[in-house]
C-alpha cells in the first residue's frame, strides 16, 4: 500500500531518501534503487507499506539466532524489494524488484495487512517473537516499527534480520523497538561489497557497532562466497569482531550455494568451511557455527570452559539444552545470550 515515507528531505527540487546509504536523489516520478520508494509530488512514498509478500512461522534458529530464546517459534514477515543487489540472493524473487513494477503491479496498491493482524497471527500461532526478514526489513522500516510496537504491547520480542545497510538516523528509531539482531557481515572489503552486492563495508560496520553499543543481542552471519570472500578478509573480520565487539558474539559461517545471478560460482568447498571455522576459533571467538552443512558438529553450542555441548542441535531442531540460569549445567561457566 502506498504510504508517506519517514526518512527523506527535499533537495534542490528533488527528494533525497535518508533511509539507507545508497542515498538516492529522486526526481519527480522516479523510483529508488530498492524499487519501492518513489518521489511523487515532491514527497517520498513507499509503495509497499504492509504489502506482505511472505509470512511463515519458523524456529528462531533459522534466522539464525542460536543464543536468543532457543527453540521458540517466530512469525517471520517480509514485503518486496531490497536496497542491496546481491548476485547470489536466495530470495531474489521477492527482493529484486524491477524499477517501474510498483506502478504496474496491483499487488503493491491493493495488499495491506494491518499491523494488529500480524501480531494477532503471531499470538495465535504460539510465537514468542516476530522476525522481519527474507527481503531486507530496512526497506519496510516504517511498517516494521508499527508492527513491533504492537508486538511489544502483547509481550512479544522483535527480531531484525538484515544486511545492516541503513542510515544511523533510521537505525536509532528502529532500535527503540528491536530486541535482537541477526546481521549479515558479508565481506571485509569495499571491492567485494561493491561487486557482489552493490554496497559498501563501512555503513555495515557502523550498524553493527551501534547495535552492540546499545546492548542489544546480536549474532553475525557470513556467507562464504567463493572468490569474493578471501581468507585474509575472514581473518580481518574475525579480529574485528573480537576487538570491536567481544569474543562472545556468535558468528555463523554459512555455506554458499549458487542462486540468481551467481551460477558462475561453485558451492563453498567443504574444506573451506572447516578452514573458516579454524580462523574464527584462532582469533578467539567462543561461539562459531557452520551453517548450510547438514549434520556437522559445529551447529551445537559448546561450553568454552568444559567443552561439553550445552545446546545440542540437529539442523534447526534443539535436542537438548544444558543451560541453567545462563550458566553451563556441567561446570557453571556463564554462557552469553538471552535465555528467558
Ligand atoms: S531505501 Fe531505497 S530509495 Fe531510499 S536510499 Fe535506499 S535504495 Fe534509495
């Protein structure tokens, strides 16, 4: 549904969008790089306010968040569009919108799910949280905030799953209603960000540091994209996480499979997954996980002191939790996370 956007300003007869670092400057009638924000009559509108294109009840482990109320159900929603354009996007059918599609496709004008309905559905389905994901919730920030406010009133938590490519001005407002973040740290090089995603590294690092400084729970995910993500980048990334955030921030290293426009790339070789795991552990990170790799031992949580499995997982399923009041049940070591 068409709705006035929240973050923009008038600039020399045009409109500058202030929601994300792409910082589109739009002349009358033109559409932003995300495909869903339009200058109409000198004002910026989003065409996808509440235009839900995807909704599902998932285990929180799928976000992935492994240290945030393990095993709970989270209603996950998305609207179309994205402000990044990753070559290998898994959800490209809903995230990559042709410019002009918003005018032609009645879905945008006619679809609107009121925030209270989303929250009601979450409660009905026994969810403890709502996640904003699949596409990037940055481009539906206004709607996310409204849903999240109502969710909070009903005692639900809010989870933002994002590439972290947004302005600090928007993030400050969003952060008021978000309890936990799953952020993609894709590369540690501007060149790779640009070539693969049409983005930049610096704004993502700023987002991560900001969220962390607010004391919100955060887990990071990196897709091991062959050729674009080098061992050197991984090392620098691991060191940066330890130095700028902390050794307890969970890091999910996920296996790449080709999608969308990335069929020229192979899946991540298994040995590169193991290698990445060792790089992360050598940097001193306590909780490192390998994802998209069926039946691997690095999908469980191990106590950093006694090395026993404190959360045993099989894929997204929790088989056992051995944490009591935030501590390892075997040796009492504190395991960082949000457990209640
Ligand atoms: S949100 Fe969309 S319109 Fe706004 S700056 Fe980013 S890409 Fe451009």
